[in-house]
């Protein structure tokens, strides 16, 4: 965890912020993944994926159709629930960075082992193909579930918590929540549960390997109610 003076000297308070960059499954793959070791749970899925970056007759990467879509959707919009993030429209450099972290087990939060198994047999060429495909898809639409929570989250996103020395999220993720690659992902329309999970992992130190430790620092300033409010605002955009 960065000390206050180290953090503030690394990046000005007004120009940093948090990154968010997760349940119900309807698919058999999700049920299998929750009941078996990741390698065993994903072996049958990945065995049908081509070893080269091929595409289907519809122009969809084979590896996406044979494996990624089971959790993230064919166009990168995940099913309701929230354990798996939306990938549609996400920056290609950010997707590549996260897949590399999964490949090397650098990203090791409580749900990462699922992705460890999924990316283990995927080639570098396929990873490039997957990132390019999902980044080119139309981002998920926003949805307002609780207007009051959305309003509270908006205040945090644009105003931060000055007394707690927490900068505004917009400083890194932008006014439109579009993010800034390769370190700061697009947040707009992301699943509420996924955002809550990731902020909780940052807060507890279970998710690391973020740019200059920014997210661990920021999340440590948030309580659970504030995390929930931020997730509601992000989902609404």
C-alpha cells in the first residue's frame, strides 16, 4: 500500500483516480467452473479452440466463439449476474494487459483462477485477436437501477473524497468514463456486481498489479456503501 506522501508525489491528487476494472450463471460451463479446479473446468472448453487465430464464417474469432462467449457473450456483453465483466468496446491495450496478467498469474484475486485456466492454452496470436475483436464491439448500454445510489456515486466519481485524500475517479477514467489505455479501463456500463467485487478486492489487497498502486490506495478510502454507489453510477452510463 502506498503511503500518502508517496502516492501524492507520484501523481497529483487532481489527476489520478480509481480504476475498476466481478452471480448467477445460466450456462453449464459456469456451473462446472464453480465446482471443479479451473484447469479441469476449462479443459473441455479450450480443447475445441483452434491453436491458430482462425475465424468463423461470420468473421468471429474461433477462440471467442468456442470459449470466451460462454462468460463474456459473443459480442462482449456478459449475461446478467456480474461475476464476468463486459468486454465490448474496452481498450485493446487494457485487454491485452489483463490477459497477460492472467497468463502469468500476476492477477490473482479470488476469481482469477478461472481465467488462469482459460488463457493457459491460448496463443499470443489468439490473444491479440481476442483483444482486437472485443475492443471493436459496441459497448454495453447503461441502466439505472437505483436513482438515489446513482446520484451518490456520481458525486464520488466527479468529486472524490477530499478529506480522505481520495481523488476523483474522472481524473483517470474520464468525464465520459471512457478510460485511458493501457492502465485505466473504460468503465461505462460495466456490471454492478463486477465493479463491487473488484473494488472490494482492491480494498482488501487481494487484487494488485495496478499502475503505481493507485487502485489499492483509492479503494482503501471507500466504505462498502460508497463502493456500491460508485458501481451503480458506473452501470448507469
